[in-house]
C-alpha cells in the first residue's frame, strides 16, 4: 500500500482514525459537520418508520449539525408552510445549535459564509450540491435522508474511498470566460459521468488565479460530472476568505508528491470560449460560436451555484445604462441576505433594477421551478447548476445553462448571445 495520499484520501484517513487509506478501501468515518436543509421533516419520518421514539433522538453533537430552511422561501402553499413548521418545531428536540430559518439564504452559501465548512473537514449534506465546499479544501458530499438519519444519531458513516482524477487547468481565461465555462466545457468534452463515484482534484494556474466564489461554482457543479467530492487546495485566498468567518482551528490538506490518480487531464483554458449547455442535460454543451440565434423568454442568475457578489457585479456592468429586452423576464436572486445587503450598499441592485431586472429573495426557488415557473414552449437561460426537463416548470420548456455574463448579455438582446460582443 502506497503511503502517498491525495487530499480526499488524507481527509478520509484522518476521519476514520487510520494512518493511510487507498482507493476502494472501505472506511467508517467520523463526520465533522452535517447539513440538513428543510428536508429535516423527512428525517423525522424516517426515524418514526424505523420505530425510533423521536423523543429519544438527539443529534450526536449539537454543534456539528446545521439546519437551513431555504428551498421554498417564502412558502408557496399550505403544504410547504406545514412542512416548514414541522421542521421548525422539530429542531429543538434534536438540541441543534445552528438553525437558520427562512431569512439567511441558500444552505450551501450559509455553510461557507458562516464558517461551518473548514479546510480538511469531512462534511455530508442531505442535498446533492454539498460538493460546493470542496472550494475550501473540504471533502463534502451529498447523502440521502436515510443516511442522514444514521449520521444524526451516530456521527459517522461508511465510505468507499473513491479513486481521484486530476483536472489541471492552465493557460489564461479569455475575457468574458469564467469558471462556469470551464465546468461546462469539461461536461461537454468528457461527459457527465467522467467522475462517477470519483473525487475530482482541481489544480493548475487558472485555479490558482480565480476567486473563491468562482471555485465555489466549480465545487458545486463537480457533482454534475458524477463526482463524490470536488476539492481544491487551501491557498491564501482560502485563508483570507475564512479569516473573519471562524475562530476555530482547522488543518488544510495537500496531496503528496507521487499520490495516486486514476486519470489526469490537462486543459488549456485559453482555448475555452463561453459555453452553453443545451436542453436537457448538463453535458449537451456547445461553444457560443457554434450556436445559431435562439430567442429566450427568461433569464436567471441565482441558486447555490451563483448569486454571489461577483456574479451580480458582472451582470450590472453589462446592463448599466441599458434595458433588458422587452420580451425577457430577468430574475436575479442573491445567494444570501449578506450578499444581498452588500449588493444593495454598493449600488449593484439599483443598477440591475434600473435596467429592468426583478430582484428575488435569497432562496432556491428560481432554480427549482418554485418561482419564475416556465410555461410550455418557453426558453430560459440560467446561471444555475441543472437544466433537466421540467426542472423550472413545464416539461415542454427548455433550459440553457451559461455563465452570469452570457445570461446577462442574452437578457439584453433577447436571444442567447456572446458576452465578448458587448464588453
């Protein structure tokens, strides 16, 4: 057995109390943090069906569980309101310390914003986009509600140590090309199962250059490539991001020289143009120069994938002094109220509103067909992570995925457009 380990192997070794693990080993690992979105009401149902007296159930460590109500905010039906009330009433029974009701924002943004995700940790969440925190050198992954019930009770979970693939992104991103374009380019070129039950290690000069927010987008969409984990090394940008968010100690990990990788891929970022994922899969990707004119009815910048300050700022720069096309509904929802407040204070939201953008509250609705629902025959271009059929409304609607820049320019022109032609 090799003693050289990559980042995910080191985290799983530490969490399982072993000095060394290798791909395909099975380990029982201690969980550092667990995220439960508003689906905590489902967790309660699982426990009841298992015959466990809910009065006897307590979180294994009240400091290590985070509950966020974010998917249907504000509630859009009596049923939504009821399930949120069940969750709200159930949290005190579990003695959970970190409960965020409807105000703060999208769960994955809250996890990083509030300092709950720290380098070197192993984190699980009852939501597939838990891979987001890999941007902060975290081994984080989504799990099912039944698994989460076990984690809440015991604080541990078994894992098969995944093989790791390395994507080394070098060169220089062209103007109006962003980390979202890198992810879509890879999905289009290699397919959405390239990392099926594998870890992705993101490295290279481009990764070093991009912001933490841009890395969060890539960590988030690592799961769209099939990845169990998508992880970045912790650099000075990571430490600066965390500086005012936590006073807890943490131990970043780096891959050893000679660590094992199932595959390595070299990507020249200079060759990547703005990318668009066509309906109805993330891997159905075209470069913007390959596309014919496609008219749109709606544009969205929101979700756990985007909706951060730099995303809104990109849109504001494109739209400043101009008006959204009269045939387009353009929705922007900041990822959290902290991001909302900063965008408000800096005049970013004023610029967007003056241009005809509708500002939504921080929540998951615009990504998941709860707000901004599409009718049959409508098309939406969105800076969100998924474009599956029916995700935003009608099964007969079409969703296209792109960077915030491409989304904003398309909203301006009323058709999917190249952001390089505007700026």
